[in-house]
């Protein structure tokens, strides 16, 4: 029960933040919500609560006088320093840790009432609670008609009581692979061997992808004529190209503007009597990609293309500089020591604008600023947490909001290209998880040292433990590391490569990590790998599977469904099953899972729910629907049972809050005992017999007991649910081997639905047609239509029906396990179909190990695509119809090997069923979701999401198109569909257009285009599978029409749940 509560709490904690996240995902409703909310985040003024302090106005520089102006002089150099470079020096030293944490910090101003009314109206109660959750620490009182006031302490306690369950941390695990050190082409030791630095203070990546590394110790030398020993050690910056080769800019020892204004030796200076070194203190980039170098007490800005100095400023009263940060409008600089200011600088010449914070608490090496410059994230790693300072606009002062990431001893910050804030959690010297809040209470956190975590800054709230979106842990390649303090993180421009540096005594100190999705799979240019799921990165979910380093167990995913929106929040979902029994070295029996993930932004998906079944047999199917039509979805999970177990069907019906339960709502055994060895292999849901009630068709794959069973519930789905078996068909008809595929369609267009079943061996089929309420008849039995290499399919709950030739009737395209694509033209009566009716179109996998496919329109060009997965050849084939010619002719298609992972060391061993999905993440591009059955080795994903790169966003606007010469209504795609489908049509002249959907009785289900005047062109609309009121109609045959005053055309489509 405790675990169930925790899962629900985590689920809800994500839900309350979605109003904010939708703004970034492009929802018009969410944009309106967030735009109105941001009109006034908070206001100053109002009645001050008793005892609350008030900060003096203005920006004070605390009496410090800094150099500024248009020109920066050479500073303390009395003479120029000359040098030609010489290796061999390695100065060592430690950071000045003598500074104790300070107690400074600015005072909180008067704040009142967050404007949440718009959020309440547009985003509902959860959005309102989210506003309170994120802003309670900013309130002195709530602006209410009753004039009731709350002190900050009272308000905090009130809201903590509402959200106490959210204080449980959820650990995130990164999708990154260690890829070695940053370069082996850098400095060399006395024997000419590559040498990495023992301690590094910073790493940065410029817009060209060059990596800039700032070692702490001296790694080079300069000539100092004033000294008897002319060669003296100096700190330098090393620059590497993206491929690891040394850049022409490297090493940077001298900093010059070229006009004499700046002419310094970077890492040392002559005092007039001695040579003193200047160690690096951090390196970062400004918003233009230029390099910001904190060198002891001097900040330089270097042109990232040339290395030329663009500006300089020296901060004499600082003990030493921390790494600089940048916003769109300013550069920010701070000191390492506590109780010194955070200063804003002009981004052009680095002159001082003023203080952002007068006295920042704690000893700090790094900090971060949001791109808009309104939020500062300050570590003070001795403070054991990240403090946020914020201002409502550029004309206001910054105020301390409190700790937003408790428990981290951060010395490293960085933003990735997606805008996520990465924070280093701590080191062996300053371990994480020792946070004490403002009330003196210890807060339990579970961060890992030497690990960087990623956060959405809009999800951060005071004294709330945030959920990390991602993480990267330092690869411990040296068992005797003594220090290991994270000191920098930077990302390649595409975000797929991360560079992390540490301050430690043993090299190497810079490591490279690569997103797994970016290195695993070769694709054609028309698709890209958008996301992958490696279960080893999520042991809290897949806790019964092997860890990252265990290659002794099998693992994989089998069935997958996409495009649902179970909770109605606008974020589409992916539902899949896992199976550890079939992969090499997998246990038999093995654990089975059904897992739900949900889109969480562009190319990002987050865990929602899962259920794990005890060890069972292989290849579990999954489906979903609303079979009792009560407005709550069910998930159907088939368990191929063993050992006399009889509960082969598990049904999970949504709770009232749209979440799924932790345990099945219903367990059902198809009225069989355990000895029957019933092993569900496929599901399809729909009102097959037209009696107004939905049924579930199930196939059992057991070779000696192949079955088709159709059941319907006698009442609602609850713990007392019972079912009626309407029809059974056994292995006396279902010839060949195991049964895998099942689907429902009215193929012959006679008004009666058929159930189609495909068995493994020799291309065998059975077609059962509904003849009335609860009545079915076997119409076709096709055994051994093709005896080449056991050509069955492997989709479990979908066959590829589509109007391929545009005649308004269904055809079947069948990619089979013998690697051949077959085509079945429409017929007037399914009983006339024989083996000879199937025509071979072509061969797409000569290895004869194909494992399933799907049909859709990947690039949105109006021509359908068949995407078929191969097995051991580790490829995915795209077969695109060219738009003309017979669908039975191979020359009517373009055949392309779209994906190949064979050259990547078998990182995807066996592609299995897949789904082509209309845009899952809201970026206007369709996705293809692949499963991998044999993810038996570390680094192998079980889910791969591909995204089309060459399509126009789907919408209702006309697209560039040759003007049509007639009105045309095209066949929808996909068809059959679940949950949504696309309808395209052409308008030849300006006309009032209506597009409607009807049920089989002629009743209007919904109107997609309502009497709109449209100009000549091609249009595209989507039906989300719902009625005009938002209800979920039953599965079955529907019709859609294109209507103008002088034209009407109707086509048929099939909704399957």
C-alpha cells in the first residue's frame, strides 16, 4: 500500500506542473494560460506583515570600487612577458578552503498574491494548486476579501501540509554512455605519452562544437627575460575540435585584443621582483558563444572563433572569481568566498552595471542565471543546497526565495541546449544529503555524489525536493581518486554530447558522455532517433531486470501501442509490454511487465505507471479500450500462464482521477483451468456483432491448443465482473503453428465485421464473420498459403488494412516473417478468399527474419508507408507507395532501409512490432515507435522512438500544392485506427466546405470542418476518435464526408480499440 501511495504521489506531482510545461509544447490553451499568468508573477507593495523586514532600495556596490570604462589596461604587469612555449611544468595546489560559510544574504521584500485566477479558470484545480505550490514562499499574505493575513511561516506550514507527500524524492537515471576522455591529443608527458590534467576548473563548448578546457595547474611555460631561469610555468587554456583533435587556437597562453588595449599572459605575471601564477577559476560562454574566462581575479571575454580578447575586467577586492554566468542581457560574476556580491556586467565591455545580490552566502565555485536574467541559482556548496534569487522584471531588485534544490553540495552548474539546468550534487569532500531547512529540520534527500542532475527550472519550488529529468555520473575509472569535486559541465550544440570536468588529484579530469540514442542506430536522413529507453537506467521501475553492468540475463519489449491520452491532459502516451524470457540467456519462466510512458515535451517521455507479473511464459499482448463504456479506459494485459495458473487476462480500469490501479481490477481465466495452457497472444476490442455492446477477441498462441475466443462483459468492469463467451474457435481450424495476429474489419464492405486471425506456420489464416448478436461463422480457412520459411506475422493486435488503391475499399498489406510483402485486393465476399488471392509484392528482408510492421504516412505527403521490422538483420525497412501504379507491383514503391543498427555492435538485436504514430510530442512531426526484444546487453534500449524529419506540420491550413482540378476526398490514414486518424481532401474552387463523421446509422458523430469557406488547395484534418461532446464512441465502422453546395463524397473508416 505504501508503494502504491508513493507511485500515485509521484504521478500527481508531475501532473500539477503540466500547465507550465504545455506552454513549451505549443498547446494554444496552455499558452493562453501561461501568458495571462505571466502578466504579473508577483507584485511589490501592500501591507507589510508584522515583523517582516524591508530591503533598502537601489543597487549598492557595498563600497567596492572596480575598474571599468571603455578600455582595460594591462593591470599589474610592469613589463611585457614574452614566451614561445615549452611543456613539462605541472604546478600543483589546492583551493583556498579556509573560508567559512557566511551568513549574508539580501532581505526579502514585500510580496503579495500570485495572480492565479487565470490558471484556475483555464488549467483547473491542479493548475491552481501548482501555482500555490510554486509561489507559497513568496507570499506574506493572501489577498482575500476577508482580509485574512498569513505570516510567511504560517503560509509555508499551511501549504506544506497540502504537499507533504511531494517531498519524497524520485531519482532520475541518465540516458548517457561514457565515451572516454575529452582528447588523447593534448599535452604530453616527458616520454611523449598523452597526459590529462590532474585538476580542471572548467569546460565550455562554443557554437562550433570546440571544447575549451581550463586546467588548474600549470601545463605550459613562458619565457620571462627578467629572471635567471627564463622559463616559468603558466596556466593555459586548451582548445579541441569536436572530433578530439587539437584546435589551431590551442594552447592559449597570451590574451590580446590586437590593438594594445589588452595584452596579457593568461596564467601568470611579473610583479617587478617575482613571477606569480594566475590559476584558472572557471570557463563558460556568453549568449553569443564567446568564451568567458575567470582567471584568478580577472574576467576575460574571448572571441570563440579567433581567441582574440574582446573585453576584460579585474575585480581586485574579490578573493578570487567563480565561474561567470550569462543571460540574454548581462554577464554575471561572483567571488568564490562568502559574503561578497553577485555583480551584473555589460555584456559588451564587461563594465559594471550594479549588484544583483549584495552578499551571497557560502563558499561557491559556480552559479547559474536563467536566460531572461530574472532568476539566479546560487550554490554556496557549503550551504548544502541551491538558493534561488528572483526578480519580476529588469527594473526590480533580486530577492532571495529560499532553497529550491535541497541536499546538493553543488560546485558546478550548466544549461543544456534544451534549457534544462544541470547541477553537480557533491563530492567526497562535501557529500550530498545533509540539508537542514530554515526551520532547523533535517531533510532527507538521495542525491549521488559526483553526479550531475538535470532540472526544469520551472518545476523548482522552495524547500521542495525536485524530480530530476536526467543525470550523468562520473565514470570512476581510477580506484584511488582522493578528491573528485565536480567543477564543470558543458554540452555540444546539438545536446547529444556532454563534457564533465572534476577537480581531483589524479588524471584524467575531463570525461565525455554521449546520449545513447545519438550513437546507437544508423538512420536515413528522413528520420532520426528522438528518444530511447534503456531499462537499466531505471532500476526503480524495472527493478527485477539486470543492472547496467550485467550481461547475463535476457531482456526485451514485445507489444507496443501509441497515441493514447488516457488522462486527457493533451500529452500522448506509449503503452508497451516487456518480456525477459526470449532474449539470449533469458530466464524461462520470466517476469512480464506492462508499462505506460507519457510525452513530457519535445523528444522526451516520462514514466507514468507499470505492473509487473510473476514469472510466466513469453510474448504477452496488450490492448486498451472502454469496453463497458463508462468513460474510464481499461488496459488489457495478457499473461501466457504456466504451472496450472488460470488468470490469463488482467484488466486495469482507470480510477476516477484517470490514474491506473496498482493491482488488476479484474482477473479472468476464460472459463478454463490451468491445465488448458491458455496463452494470450493478441487482443482486439470492438462491437463486432453490432449489438451495441463491445467485445474482446483474444487469441491463444499455444502450438497444441490454438484458439480464438470472443467474450463480452455482463456488466461493468469492477472486482466482481463476469463475462459471457460469445464464440470459440480451436486448433481444429487454426492450422499451422502458434497464433499471433488478430484484427477486426469489414473487408468485403457488406456491413458485417470480420475477425481475422493469422497463425505462424505456412501463411495460414482464419476469417470469422459476425452474423448477428453474439453469433459468428467461420467464412474462410486458409492453410499453408505459402510454405516458404513459415511466413506468419508478429503484430499481436493489428493487421495492415488500408485503402491502398484509392477505390474506397479496404486492401490488406502483409509483411510476413519470410521477409516478403504480400497484397490482398478487396473482395465482395471474404468467403471467396484463398491462398491464391495473396500476391507477393516484393522482398524486403532476404534473411527471412521479419517481425512485424505498420502502415501510415510518415512524412505527411499523402502516400502511405509500410514500415516493416526485421529480426536478426537489425534493420527496419520503409516501403513507400509512389502515388500511382498497382499496389501489387513492387515498382509502385520506393524500398529503403530506413534503420540499421547492425554496424553499432548489435545495440538493437531484434526489432519487433512497431507503431507509426501521428505526432506524439506536438512538434509537427510523426513518430515511429520500435520495440527491441533482445536487449540483453548493457546499453541496449527496449524502446526506440524515431521522428520524421521531412514533413510539414499537420494542420487545417492549405499547403503548397498544384491546384486541384476536382473535389476529392482521400482515404483516411491510418485505417483502421486507434485513437486518431488523418483525413485529406482537395478543393478545386472557392467553396463552403463541411467535413463530418457519421456512425453506421447515419447519425452525426462530430463535425471536423463546419461550413468554412476554403480556397482551392489541399487540406488535412484529424479526427481524434471522439464525439463532438468529447465522449469515446464504440469501435466499429464509421463514415466521413466531404460536402459543398454542389459536391458530396463519402468514405468508410474503422475505429478499433
